[in-house]
């Protein structure tokens, strides 16, 4: 069963929840898909056993074959190509902006002159390691790089069917979050009972409903703020899977990267219970009984 | 000679739009006849690549000079590769910009004067 942990708002406790969930399971796979700032390895401290560079294909134009017809720029959905016709002020040229290219291949496919071939552009690395019984995989996007989705997809290619998989998703509700949660059997949304927490929670709920993914909520720092998040979950029939009260001890252990701290050990039974409940919910499409 | 001024509106009394790639209108002017044509910027709402595509439009239109407020790095690269003169930091009305250009008040900009995506913030 594949469970993804997302949030909308950042800093609500995705990593805390996903790591504790993974540590309460037998031989799971843990995927840190927050490739823009992966941090789960700081807690798990896995030994890395393999590493691969990930690239996206970007067009390379052979200007000796190019007629500067402009077809490639016209079909590029990301506006990553400019074709300058030859004229009085300049000779013909094709400018490719690799940072905007998503590697879809349309330009090469539709070039009438066969002037475009693809060359790899590195965007980051995927590493695989082990810690105890956990099969650990994470991606790390190159600094300054904006194209995180292909890297997230590559991290997810390591998923082995039949295993319990925990995916730590990036915050937000845009392409990287969607790439991370897509295809999972259940999504846990971690939020906090504040107006900001609720606002982003609602956005994340809308995304998951569009994706038709069953989901439930974990309310972190559940004894601060107001009741609007609980009220919303009640009204929308979103199961609240766990409430984690605010605790200075948790914050201290987290800030030291000590996920094996007794304060987390005490929560492991709750996480095992949550996993059992998710199994049941997932079978019923995420609605409470 | 054909030049282009980025404009907030369709007339010469409109303000110069400080954005290049995401300006509201491009005003194409024939400096010999004084005839002009205002065109809606088809790239204004692009998520990315607005400067690149607006730069390509300038090349396709065969303009010799672009007069605007700010130019980002990608647009600058396309315009430079097209051999188009770039005048940045221009404000006031389009008419004033044309007069300033004809009077030789502006110096060509050899580098971008704003970052990528700045036109999305300055809307």
C-alpha cells in the first residue's frame, strides 16, 4: 500500500508524520519526494548504497539543417524556443532556453527538417540507501533548477509493488505535490489549526478530490489555534486520523534530528493504529464509516 | 525604420508600459511616415517565456529598436541575437518616448535591467 503525506502549508509536520509512520511499519520503502529540500535523510541517517544522475532531454538544433521556419517555437508549450529569421539585422538563429524546457520532445518530433536532436541536461540526483529495515530513496534537485517533476517521477520509479510505501511529498498544491501524491492509495494531509493552516488545507483537499485520491487529516499542534480546521473536517466528512498536541519535547527532539527519541517512540503505537485505519479507509474510498 | 514601444494603451497618449514581455500593447511605429499600429500583446499572460516570445515577435516584425521600461535576461538575449537596439528605463507617454528617441536622449542598454519573471510582479 502506498501512502503519501502532503500538507499544502509548509512546516506543518509532514516529515515528522511520514518518518514515524515508516518507522512503525515492517520493511517499508520511504521516499523523500521533497526534492527541492530533502531532509528525511538528516533524521534517518541511511547508508547510501547507490546514486544516479537524472537528466531531462532538451533540444539541440543543427542550424545547418534548419530553415528557421519557426515550427519548433510554435509547438513549444513552455515558450522555451525563439526562432529568429534571417534578415538585415541578423542571420537566422534558434535560441533554446533549457531552463524552461520540460523535455516533452514536441519540437524534435515536429521539425520538418530533422534539425533537432535531444541532449541530456542534468537536473539532480536520486540516491538509495538502507537504515534498519527501511529501503530509503530520495531525490535532490540541483541548486537553481526549477524542473522538479521529472526527478520526483524518477524517485517514484523505485517503488516496489506489494511493499508498504511512505512518500514524503513537497509542500504546496502545484505540480511537484501532484507528481508526488499521484498514484498513491491514500494521502495523509498534515495541517495545523490556524487560519493559514486551514486555508492551505482546503486548497490541498480540492486537489486530492480532483485526483480522486482517498485521504484523511492529521492535525499537528492540535491544542493551539482555533477550531476552524476541526469544524471544516467535520463538515466535509474528512476523517481526522490523529491529533498530535503541541509539545516542546517533540520540537526539541526534531530540531536535533533525533527521530529515535522516546518522545517519538511513544507515538509509534498511534502510528501503527493509524496505518490499520488507513487500510480500512482506503478500501472504502476514504470516507469515514 | 520600424520601432516598437511597449504601451499600456492603444494610443500615443498612453503611458509606456514598464514591462517588455508582459506589456499590454506593442505600438509599432514607422519613424519615416509617423504611422503606427497598436497590437495586443499575445504573450502577456504566459506562465513562462513571455519575454522570449515577445522578443521573437520583434524579430519577426523586423523592428530596429525596442523602447520600454525593463528588460529581463531572456528577452535581452533574444533581442540582442536579433540585432535589435534596446532602450530601457523609459517612462512617460508613448509620444514622449518617441520624441526622446528621435532626439537621441536614450542610450542602448547592453544588459538586462531586471530579473526573470519581474513582469509578473509589476502588473
